């Protein structure tokens, strides 16, 4: 039986190096601030990125892991006796990491089977740990790929980003739209469009933060999320109190569903700005 490793990037929020003995390897994405590039988790934490954004009102850029970092980790995987790799990168609609993993695996000459997570953060983390569980159950890479792909199709991410100025600086809305939205006090609610590989797509434009929070929860209900089959992750950019309100709305409207609450990964929160909240859902693997 082939020995299978799992390779994810730091968008999944799993600590670098912590689970390598269990066959889970994490490569850091890149964060660029004030003309300096940092390796996510290795050189800087999400909270440090967000606090710098808030304090200095600066634009933060993100990019895929350096090829050298991916080659180094894949070589370490190969040297540890693994025969092949399951690659779980951040959504192709958000990053070119999937292609980068393929290039690095070809350079190291180790087979890699790639699954587009079409997301990041909590869903990405759950897929990574589920992949490890499937390896331990003796599944082949093809079986694991099929199970994870099915899980991805029963998952989603909905976000609200009240920091319109930051969205404008990032080029995600025009200055004119930002000005008009600011005057009308519009809060955009967006969704990762899986038909586009997880690109951000507009879902609704509402007038208050409370309506935006309600839209996040109501969208999950509309899509059939329930407390038996799904788990939810609520993540935020320096707005835990608002995220806790969303959590309570989820519990009130959906029931006693499994929920994790934490800060967003820096590679996502950097583009949403302070005050951003993401709600994710994914169908659980029961085995």
C-alpha cells in the first residue's frame, strides 16, 4: 500500500509543522506589507497583520507560497518515505497555489493528486484533517479525491465586508461605488462562487450590519444547512463581538450545530478589512 501525505497551505490555519508526524504538511502563503514580504504563520500571525492594518490603515497584499518553500516541503515528504501526495490548496478562485503545488511536485518527482477546496479557513482545515483520517482508513488517493470533492460540493462561504474603503484600495470596488455605498451606508454581503473556482461574487447589498449578519445566516438556511449533517465556522477580522452575535443567530435559527469561532486567516482577512466576517458551512464526513 502506498504511503500518502497531505499537503495544504496556511490558509487552512493549521499550525506549521505541528502534524507532520501524522502526515499533514503545511506550506506558508505570502503576506506583503509596506514593501516587505512575510511567510504566513512563520514570520507573522493573522492578528499581527490585522492590527497593523487597523493601526496604520495600509493595504496588504497576498500571494501563493514561494516555489522554493513548496519544493522544500515536498522533498521532505519524499525523503520521509511517502509515495504520493494529496494536495489541498486554497480556492483556485482566490490563488494560483494549486498550480504552484503541481509545478513543485513535478520538480521533486513525486505524484500529487490535487483537490480544489474552493474555499479556505475553517472548511479548508476540516478537509485537511478529513483527508488524513481517510488515509488512516486505508483509502486510495482516488477514493480520497472523490470523497473530498463531494464534501466541497456540499460546502460554502458567505462573507460581509463593511470596510468599503479597504475594498476600494484593493480594487474590488471602484472609488465611485465606494463613495456611493458609504453615503447610503450599504454593507455588501458576498459569497464564494464555486462555479468560478471560489471567486468572490456579490450576494446582497443591505443597509445595516444587523441585516448583513442576518443575511449570512439566512443564506445557509436557504441552502439546507442543518444541525445534524453540517458544521459551521465563523471567522472575523478584529470584531469578535459581532461574530458572537452571528454565532447566536446561527444557534437560534438552525439549532445546536457544531460551531468553531476564531479570527480569519490573514490571506483572506487582508482583503476584507477590519470588521469583516466570514461564515462557512460544510457537510461532515461520517465514515
